[in-house]
């Protein structure tokens, strides 16, 4: 809800991506596949909104590193 109420807040997009990532790790791998685009888009949007958002950049790196494991 926060992401929709303040679409220009990079931190909300970052947190949303992180929440989806945690959910993807805890559910069936086939169901997790449906979340991958949303996770990546959330981190990319956070970085686009705030190019100095280090946590979002690091989360995107970790996403790309862990993606083969999913």
C-alpha cells in the first residue's frame, strides 16, 4: 500500500522487493518463479528513483547472485 501511495519513494520499492524476495525463498520454487520479475522491477525502480540507494543496489546484486539457486 505504501508503494502505491508514494510511488516516488525509493525506499518503499526497495522494501517491497525485499519482502517479495523473502517470500520467494520460503515458498515452492515454481511459485517463486512468478515473483522474480516483480522483485527485480522493485529493486530497479528503487535505484532509478534514487541512484545512490546503496541497499537497493546491493539487493539487486544479491538477487542476480541467488537467482540461479531458485
